[in-house]
C-alpha cells in the first residue's frame, strides 16, 4: 500500500478562520552591549532589518524588558557553528547593561 503511513496525520493541525491577533515567538539569545543605545545579539535564528523586537533581560532574579529595532542581521561563526549576529538599536534607550547578558527575544506586532 503506497502512500499510507501509520501514525501520520493527513489533515491540517491548525485552522484560522476570520481571526486576528499577535503571534509571539520567544527564543534565547546572548546580548552583548556595544554602545548605550546599541546592542549585538547572537541568535540561532535570523531577523529582518526594520523589525521591532522585545528583549527580556534576566539577571539576579530581576527581569527588565527593552524594545529594540533590528538594524542588521548577518552570519557569525561561534564555537565552530553558524549563528546570526543581530545589530539592535534601543527604542527606549534608558536602560544600560554592561558585559554579556542572557536574554529572551520576542518578535511580533504589538
């Protein structure tokens, strides 16, 4: 019997009908501070210049959220693997971080 596979779905898993909303996709990134209002994030996923992302910094059980604009995305070799270097500009440039921070980036329209 050709084409029949046991345990496989043959119908759609998700249907959207007359719907609107916001899709948020979270991913872990490593953020390096470059300037007071500019950051470089290293991610497994690329981004598109012009996108607005939200980064949540977690340090010492304190969380802070910062909105950033993607100004560039390019490939970068990290520990023998290819990742994406995202150049970001703070939309609300009042928070300053030093060194390297771990954060979670979310993308989506708000």
